[in-house]
C-alpha cells in the first residue's frame, strides 16, 4: 500500500497519575497504523487500554513516550497543533447522548462549529449536512427538544455534533453500547455509509465482535496496553489462537467452525455469517449425505 | 492547555488505606477534631498561631503516612486562582477603621501607584490567606484520606442521631450525605468525560483574563447541564431501586454497624478541641 | 406446583399517558410456577419492562390483578412482603448502589426491614458469597467493574431472601465478561431453587431459560420452550425480533439435509447433530 497512513502510532506509552500512589500504566508500546478510508475496530477487555488509545488520536492525551502522527500532525512534538488534531479527528465518547446540553437539537449540533468561530451561514450549513448524514432531517429535527428524543435519536444527534466539525477521522468509543440489536445494526450501517459516502476513516472500540465483523476492514486486538493481533476479521477467525489466549470470545459462528474443525470436520474457520457457515458445512458434509 | 486528568488529583473522597494511629481513630472523633481545627484556622489572626496549626497538620499528615504532595494535590487546579487572589489582596489592601491589625503610620507602605499599593499589612494578610487555604486543604484531606467513606457516613449519622429525636430528619440527611459521598468519585469521572467530549468539539475551558464573569459562567454550561441531567435521571432510577428493596424512610430501620469510641478516641478529640480553643483565645505577638 | 406469580387480565396504561393512547399492557394472563426460569422478550415498546414492574408492585394494574404467592399487589398491606419475595435488579448498575462500600450496600435492604445487626451480618456474607463478591466486600462502588456492580446489586436483593428474582434488562449495559459473570450467577441461583424472570433483548440469553414469553404490543404473542418459540422464525421476524444464530443455521442446513433438526439452539447441540450425521452416514458404508 503506497498511501501514507492517516494514523501512525509507534511505540506509544502512557501512564495515568504518574508518580502518585495510584499510578497505572495504560499503554505499553502500542503500534498502530490506519489507512485513510479504512474502517478499523479496536477490541479487547476492559482495561486493555482502548479508550486511552482513542484519546491520543485527538490530542486529549499527549504521548508520554513514542510517536503519534494523526492527519499529518505530529502530536509527540513540543508545540504540536492540538487544535488542528481536534478538528481532524472527531472523537465520540461512550454514551455520547449524555453530553447533550442545548435545549434544541440544532443548537447542540452547532456547538462545535460555533466554537470554531465560523460565520452563521456556515454553521447552519454544517448543522444541516451533519444531521442529514446521520439520517435526521434538518427541518424536522433542528427545533426538536434535545431531551425529548429516543435514545437512538439522541445518540445520532451527538454523533452529528462531532461530524459538524468535519473531521477526516471519526473515532468512537463503544458506539453500540446500550443499544438493542436493531439499534446496533442500524448504527453500524450508518458508520459504513459515512465511510462510503464521505470517505471518513472510522476507528471504533467495540466488544461486539460478532456484529462488527461484517463491516470492519481491520481488527486490532488489544491486551494489557499493547496490540497483540491485527488483521481482517477473516484472518483473525482463521487463526484465533492469540485472541483466545487473551480470554476473548469468538462470535458464535466462527467459534462453532473452530469446534467442528477440532472434531474432525474439514471446514474453513474464517467464516463470518450464518449463510457462509451453512454453505461451508454443506460443502464438507454433502459427500456423506449423497 | 487544560489538563483533563485534573479531577483524578482531587483528593476529597479518595481514601488511602493505612494502619496509622490517625487511620484507626473513631471517625466521629476525627470529624469533631477537624471541625475544631477549621474553626481555629479561620479565626486565628496571628502568624504564630497559624504556623503552629500548620506544623501540627503537617505532623499529622506525616503520622498518617501520606505524602504531603498528595494531600495538597487538591489545590493544584486552583493554584492560579489562589495566587491571583493573594496578589489582589496585597495590591488593593486598604487600611480602614476596624481592620486588624490597624497600621496608621505611613512607614508600613512600601510602594504605591494609584489605587494599587504594596504594604506590610497587605502582605501579611495575603500571607495569612494563603496559609489558611493550605491548612484547610490539609485538614480536610487528612480527614478524607484517612477515613473511608463508610466510616464518615456512619459517623455523620451517629453524630446527627440525637437530633433525630428532636424531629430533625437525621436519618434522611445522613442517607443523602452517604449517597452524595458515594457519588463524588463517579461524578468526578463523568465530569472528566464530559469535559473531554466538549473539548473534542472545540470547547475551551482554559482561563482567559479577557472573559467577563458572565462569559466564564456560560462556558460551564456544557459541563454542568449534562451532569445535572444525568444526575436527575439517576436519582429517579435510584428511588425505584431503593423502593424495590423495601425502603420506606428512616422509621423502623436498623443499623448494620455500630461505632464504639474508646478512651483514646475521646482523648484525641478532646486534646485537639482544647488546643484549638487555646490558639483561638490566646493573643500572640505577631 | 405452587404459583409464585399469577396474573389475570392485566391491562395497564401509564398515568401520564393520554386516555386515548394504546394500553402499554393489553390483557395479560400469566402464571409462573416456583423454580421456573422464564425469559421475557419483545421489541422496544412491547411492554416487557412494564410487565416486570408489576411483579413487585412497583406498578399497579389499571385493570386486572397480579398475585404474588396469593397476595394481591393492589393491597398496600402486602407491599413490603411482596417486595421481599420478588426481588428486582435493574438495567443500570450505577444507579442501584447507594452506599459507600459493597457490604454496606448489600446491608441496605435488610436494614430497611429493621433486622438485628447480627442477622444482617450473616445475610450480607451469605449473599456476597453466592454472587462471588465476598472478597471485595470493602470496595467502594466506583472501583468495581459494571459486571461486579451488577452482582453486588443482585447480592443486595438476595439479602432480602427472595423466592423470585426479576432481572429487568440487567445485562444490557455490561461488557461480555460482565454479562457472562452475571448469567453464571443467575444460573447458580436458579439451581438453588430461585424462580428467575429475565427481561432481555438478547436471544442468546433467552435461550438459556426454560420458558420464553414473547410480548408484542402489550400482549403475549408466544409462550413456550426456547426451542418451540425460536422455531417460529417468520413470526419473530415480523415482530422485529431475531433468532439465535445456531437456530438460523439449523434451518438453513435443514433445507439441504433432509431430516436434519431445524431447532438446534447452542453450539454444543449443533456439533452433536453434525457428528451424529457423520456417524449415521458412516454406518451404512461400513455395513456394505
């Protein structure tokens, strides 16, 4: 691949509360590279450093050691342009609907652009585009009360608030948390659309390995502050030893294929969907059934 | 650049377990002693007295096995404000009838330029103010760092219970305090998360001299509104959960643990009260 | 077998809702026997949480009746007893913990009952042991993971000695490990004989129950064993619900392989079914 990565992290270390009795090393030499337009998921147990890593992408946390280059900005250099990093990488926290504060949807989405001191017409335009891109009609939603929406709508408003900054990278911490299955599927489709239509690079933290496998280009598995495995979902499912060693569970379907293989069935294990599994099982058993 | 990890340095509500004498004293003694100390800190107007208090507090902090830097950590976010406050106190100090001590001779004034002046009494006042703030921080930190939240809330409930017989809603107040204490670290984490989220949208929580008071308050809205909304929602959920566990108010409730005060606890509290009283009453030279 | 919960013609509308709004619960008849493990599933707005809250008198019927061990929830004099018998754990781990340490929080319920301190001590220890949190008894809530918090919430309910535990989407906000810990705990409690009613939107969790009740628009649409219910894929899809992946796979394989079971729920069952297929086919070859 000859394109330069839009996110390039080398040997990143970070410790919380250094020098106090409550010191905690969160990142131990993380290496991560993301190409523009990729959809990337960071998976790992709670405490593996995923959220800490995300917060380095837009300069909320500064690297204590190592290199962090985001959209051409070197955050490890003294005097780094953190504000530019904030604009280049839009960070959406877990349960982002908890951060809404304006009485109307339009005003809340406008918070970001207004902080950039853009002229009013530009602010309005950005709000319109942002709301439309999360599937909420500008006219229908701009004057709605922020707190009178459904949970799923509120989350989309929060994401729109970040999109209104027009970032190149959208980083999300556990965007599917707390949503029911329908809501999760719908939000994943939205993320895929944002990449397909607007060319956004998407980086998100998730626990739901099974649901994201269809959407994600590359999975990075984190454990104890380090990236222990990287690859496409199929690659990871084909050789999941490291993942399993970390105590992470494979989704049901790939896990089944692993078990079948262990039981002597010559099936591929890099299967993502139920349909693929059915095809693969049929392929290997039809000779028996003939 | 604003430091979002600031709240992790807040030491109120944080408990550092230990085996020191200070740790094992009855929490009620500690609360009473802290109140006495705070009374002394606020009223004693003499340097000598304040230095005695400072020495005493530093000694206690050391006795409790707490790094001094950590106990003062809570002052870190306010450091700028404190220095500014002290500077303003010095520069705008005015002698007026009733100010204590009252210097009437001009030799106390070191420098003057228009409304600003630098005077010995002004410096003294500013110095005292800083001392008092540091001591307050130490006193309160000492209490919260050596006493678990449980012990604190039990102690408050116990101290307030005699008032319950007089019709004062002692149990309700104690429970409200317990719940508040329990949520301090949680709310601190949430505030940090909200601040980071708003900062990610370009919000600026730094300090600018040119902002008016109104502007500064307005900048807190994106921080406080979400916190309030979450807290109210959580309060509603808590009520339901408490009712599901048969909570119907203080009447008929029993208590899981009883505090037992020993002679040592009484003696320790007594000593501090006596010493504080002495410092308040005795006039020092400086 | 004794009925722990009996519901007759329950209809309910929230007091704040306008009088012409549809009923949140529209004619529920239900009987849950002691020792059952029941899962209640349904699309958002189907009324599942609303139904759960009628089980311990947090909500009272607009029409119809709910009896808990023979006591009618409308009668105020039974309310405390009902809430002791039917304990409830809610979705948000954070908002159920009131006290500053784990053991103090578990003691909250027994304290409300006015029990003597020694008895409370015993119940607290017992409850924490059953959820596997005894070693963390002195921890403050903010130092617990969400799965641990939820287990403490369960312990808080267990300390009231309930006969039935209602879980209102208690695993929705948990990470996979936390969810697993809570489900294991619930499984163990069921083995001890506690009746479990779990409201959930996870099909995998629902398949762990003995009985699945599907709610749609305030009414019971399906009621049966997980196998019976999930086999009806089309009806479930029409109600906006999905089926566990293994069941979906079963049905796909059934189309290709005549006689293959169309209702395997777990990976274990699927592996067993495929192995018996291999064995079944291998035998004729050996015989010829």
